[in-house]
C-alpha cells in the first residue's frame, strides 16, 4: 500500500479494539450500500437467482449469524467489567450455521469453540429454546448455565445432542469418529440407539488443529475403516480461517492435504457466502448421511476480532492486513445478500442488528444476576458420582444364569465349579460372565479377538459372543479410547484394552481431557462409562524393557474422577471387575483396571508347586466394595506392610522371613484400589501397628507410595518408624538387568531390619 493510500486510512481503523471496528464496519456497510435491488422473493424462492438457499432458510441463518456476532461483542464489552469470563469468539465463522441448518438436532455434534452460529441455528430445531439466554448464562459462569452449571464456557446441550468438550487442539475428533462407528456397531449387535439409525456425527475444528497428531489419528482411522467398507458416518468440518493464533496456514494447505485422501470424501464450501455455500454444505451432509462414509467438509471462514479478547492483533499484524481480513466478514456478505435480494431494507437490517444487540445485553444482565458456584461441594458435585449401595446391588445381580449355561456349556463347566485357577483364567471367566450379564458390552483393542490377547486373557471371547462384540482395532491407543467414548455415548458399555501400561501414555488425554471431564462439564448430563483394561506393571521374566515392564501409575492417579484398581490374585480380579462394570453402568464412571502381567500365570506363593496363588472363582453373589483393602493377618501389629500388585506376594514372602529373623508378626495390606486411595483404611492400619513399610513397585518419584505416606502423615502418624521400598527413578532395562531397578523380597526384609 502506498503512503498516499495509507494516509487515507481513517484514524478509527487503527483502534486496538477490533471488536468495535467490526461493529462499526457493519453499520457503515449497510448505511453506504448502493447496489442493485432485485424483486423481493417469496419465502419459498431462492434468496438470489441460482442459489439453493431459499428465503426462509436465509432469514433463519442471518438471524443466527447476528446472534453469534452480538454474543461475541457482548463478551468483549463485559469482560472488562468482570461480568463475562470467556472471549474466544466465533466472528468470521458464522457460516457454520449452514451445517446446523442442514443437519438434525439428533445428529451428535462435537464442536470447537467458534461455534456460536451453529448453536444459535441448532436451537431452532426444538421449541421453546433460547440460544441467547443459554449462551449468556454460560458466558457469565452462572449456576443456571444449562450445560455446565457454571463450570466452563462450553458449547453443549443435552436435548440438542451437542456433547460438551474443551476441544483442546482437536482432542474431540477421536471420540466423534468413535461415536459415528458406534452408530453402525449398535445395529450389528442389536443395541437400541438413543438417536435415529441414520444419524450422522458432526465434528468441527480449525485448519491449524487439523495438523495435530490427535486429529491425524482420527482421519487415519476413518480412512482405515472406510478402506474395509465399514460404515463411519462422520462429517469432519474443517473451518479454515487461514491462521492458528498467530501462525498462518500455508495457502492451499488444507485442500492439498485432504482433497485426495482415499477413504475420506472431500467437499468444499464457501462459509463466507450463504447464497453460494448452502448447496455446497448440503451436498456434503447428504453424501455423509446416504453413503455412511467419512466425509471432510472444507469450510472457508475467516477470523476477525483476533483469537480472543486478549489477542491484540494490531500489535503484530499490519493495519492493511487487518482491514483486508475484516473486509471479508461474512456478515457483510449476508447483509449484502439481504439488500440485493430486496428481502430487507437498510433500516430493517440495522433494526434487526440493534434488536439482537439489545437482546444479548439484556440476557447478559439477567445472567449476571444469577447465582454463581461458590462452594467446593457445588463445583465437584457432578465430577465423580458414586452410589455405593446401588453399585453393589448391580455388581451382585445374577439374573443371567441361562446365558451363562449356554456360554460355558453345562453346570459342571461353570467356573465356580472348577478347581483353583490362576489370575489370567479367572479374568477370562469373568469377562465371559460379564458379556452374559451386559449384552451392550464390547471388548476391543490390539490382538484381542482371534488371538485372545498377547497373554490369552480374552481367549475364546470372540467365538463365544458373535456379532461384533469382540474385535481387533488398528494399532492406535488414541483411537481405541476414542472408540470407547463413542460407544459409551451411544449407550453401550465398552471395555477397551490397552496392550501395555506404557502405551497408555500415548493416549492419556483421551481419558484425562475428554472421557473423565464429560460429567464435570455437562453437569452430570452426559457420561462416558467404560472399564479400560491395561496389562501392567513389571517383573516379566525373559521379556521386558521399559515398554513391557512399566510401573508408572502416576499419570492415571492424577486424573480427576478416574477410578484405578489393581488386583493381585484371581478371585480379587473377578470381584473387582464386577464392581468396576457396575460402577460404570450405574454411575457412568471411567475405570482403569490394571492387570499385573507377571501375576497372570502365577500359581505358587512360597515354594514351587505349592499352588497357593491360585484361587477359586467367586460366586456371582460376590463383589468387591470399591475402595476396600484385603488384609493378611489383621491381628498382627508389630509391622504393617502397605502394598499392591506384585508387591503383595513379595510382601507375604518377606513377612515369613521377617518373622523368622526379627520375630515380628507382620500384617500385609493389599490396597487394591489405587485411585482414590482409601486414606481412612491406611490410617487405621497404621495406627494399629508399631512400624510401617510401604512397598511400591513403581519408581521412587511420584508413585503410589508417596500417596500412602501422605495419608499416614496427614493422619498424624508420621512419627512412627517408617520406611519405603520402591523402584529406582530410571527406565526399566532388558532381561535380568530389570531386577536391579525394581524391588525384590530381600529389599523388603532389609527395610524392615532398618526399623529395628
């Protein structure tokens, strides 16, 4: 731009407040428009010649766009007054209202944060709903916010099937695809869906987020699924505004990256022009619904008013560039369409514009007067629902005997009528039982079907339960957990398997940021019930390295509301699994079931051939109280050993040596439940015994043992003689070297001697 032209830029255009500029731009544009006006069309006619968008559709879309814009403007004004707490806006993305218009309210939607117009338009799908008031309550973090109850500004609605999420860098794409796959999976297993059978799933995200590994894994899985001709009716909507905060997307990148992907059907739509883009969006939606194939809608948008209220673009973008972006504002084009078509006069548009502004500010004033969350109890109420009596009643429910007999064969072949077995067999028996009990249950992961898992724990399950209830997935933990969330969204009870604990870390955010947060951010309206089975912990002989001998439980224990359990013996493995499934079923909870690999086939305890680590199969009337410990020799008080997993048989063996060497009577406490830890039980046992040992097979730093010691200290028992036996802060090496870094029986005995 020449110096002469720069001089002509009005001073107001240099204002740091780009929301104010965009507001003034719209008003000026309408006032100054001088184009030709067509004959006013009837409601059924096209808004412009050649457009597939009729007048009725256009009016609705234009109103939704205005609602979205004024919610953004309202947020920017009231944020400085501490009346609104969220300013990531939708301005420039108002074209996504077309996606809402052309889909159903029963099409599950997973939206990113620039979805104001989509939501305003979807609100039209049901009577007596107010998008402005609902949004204002959310912006104000009011307890009356109908989706999150004041916990976060998220787009969501239970009756409109918009599932809330934080949409942190495309983290919602795997569960969106999982939900699409679940729609079709439900048909195969005879499960009744909560939505129409021909529903599709909508998932929106930005062009920058499309590059993220989490997004790419969803696209890859969609292609992998389509390649096998399996239905996956997901509409990926990439809202391409050309920039991610301050990093520009290379021109043509999205088109180049996605247009020719096998198994991902590409469509383009102009989201800046309703008259032009409507038919383009319609084609994508209809294709997805009729073909049931993954569909990629590349929706052209722009971003005005910056990334958020704290993004002062004028500080890092030229005024010329900002003005060019603001000139592409889709609301200017919509106003032009309204004027050109003869539908509205200038004054009618400006009156509608100001009336919408007034409604938004009136709603904001009302929302500001509503109560806010003030107490800890209010905040966490939906985080971790737990009804112990109902869960236990469900865990021991045994009205599926006929199905059991059909699966196991005869009364004599039922597992409770067999001799003692090791843990792997008992878990396998429990899975067969639970599949009889819950016809909506599914088990999936790597190698779980024909092979029966790398440790044969799921052997025979696919053969016994035909109908796609047990199946292999591609090698991708993120998508395994995304699938689990999708199945849960559709009312099923998934049991995803993560092949090794180390592999979980690749996909941690699917549990941390998505599955476990859903009840919190939906105020308990949505749930993600699942039991995630993970082959875990160390002590594998002849096989290992850190991928197969991973003791890191820290990442799991740090996730709010996640329940983590770890059995050490076969009967406990059965009763714990029953209780976890009941907890998922009744309270919608997410559970992590850690199966100690080294104990899968363990038969002996003290001596080879003693068979003391094999157990009988518990009767169906038995389940494990969540949080309860198992105590060995509860009458002993000289020393208490707190442990779990592999540490339990190790501690029992060490206890015999300690008794022989020191003449101490040793109590061993198998914690079993690692998150949340039962601090009350820990304090009880610690108070009753003279000395304390904590045996944690994990690493020294940030392990379960630290939590146990904290519970002891906080109970006022820190002055007692206390030692911790833990692993070393290192990766686990291969072969025999592994046993130099993880605890052994002798280490427990040595620690006890130090307490003398």
